[in-house]
C-alpha cells in the first residue's frame, strides 16, 4: 500500500499562496506581505520567505528593493515562452518512456477516464488537474529524474489555472486528445515524440494574426487550451 505524501511546511505555505493567487485573493500587481502570511498561518517568516523564493523562481511573483513582493501579471509572452520548452521536454520524455508505456499505460488510464467525466460535467478544475497529472505521469515514465525536476520547475499546473482565470482561455474537451496519445503509446507509434510535442504546442494560446497584444492586455488572446 502506498504511503500518503507528507508535504513540508514550506510546501504547505507555497500551496497556500498559490491557491490565494489562483482564487483571486491576490490580484496581479498586488503586494503579498510576508509578515501577514506568517501571522495568519502561525508560522515564522523563514518558511514563508523560502516559499516566496520558490514562487519567484516560477515567475509567479516578483520582488524589487523597497517595493516588496507582488503578484506578477500573466501575459501572453510569458506563456508563449513556456510552451516550446515544455514541448521539447515532453518530446524527450515520450521517446524515453515509449517502451515502458507500450507495455503498461495504467498510470495514464485513470486520468483519461477522469477527463471524460470532467468533460461531461464541464468541470474546468478537474480538467486542468487531470490533464496536468496525465502529462506528469508521462514525464515520470521516462525514468529520468532530471527531466521530471525540470518539467516540474515550469509550474505548469499553476500557470494553467491562472491562464484560465486571467486570460479566459478554456478548452471544451480534454479527454479525446489524451485518449489519442494513450492509444499511440499502446500501439508503439514510432512518431510518439513528435505527436506529444505537437499536442503540447497546439495547446499554447496565440495572438490572432496581424494583431499585437501588449503585456497585461488579455483582450487579444485567442481561445486556446493552455496546460494540457
């Protein structure tokens, strides 16, 4: 029987801050006060500071001398920079995991089943959660810890949730595309790396041709399917 995951205090604080940003408690550009979080959670400021450093590394927040820590504004350019990197990582992961997943896709199947249910219910939160989990299991199946750590460092689940909230991007159906990837792994498709790469790139939000979207202006973002 698997053991429950025990998160460190720093990880719990980090998750608390992320949930606050995703829920809208802290808006883009709004200051996050380290001392207030420490008092609210009844912890010292040290683990709060460590959690904030991690979120800054994810480019979710930003700090400046004498200005403190603020929520970073999510822009099209931030997402556009992330997706090619993610696509390259997942292409490598898919190629490394191909043999293992051709024999056993049981790590992916529950998430595809859950996506069919989420699609029917129109449950955006479940759609995001299970698509990210599907891709995390794909990367984990590569057996390469450095690759998984690098993929995790992109903060994919956080950026996906925020892109839906702040940019209004949404996909109606998630299950079928992921079923297609699962089937490709099962049949040992030799193009699996390219298929996964194309899938990720197709999920990236894009600016309509001929229109420039300045940073912080979500109005020109085409409807896409971020994070899947």
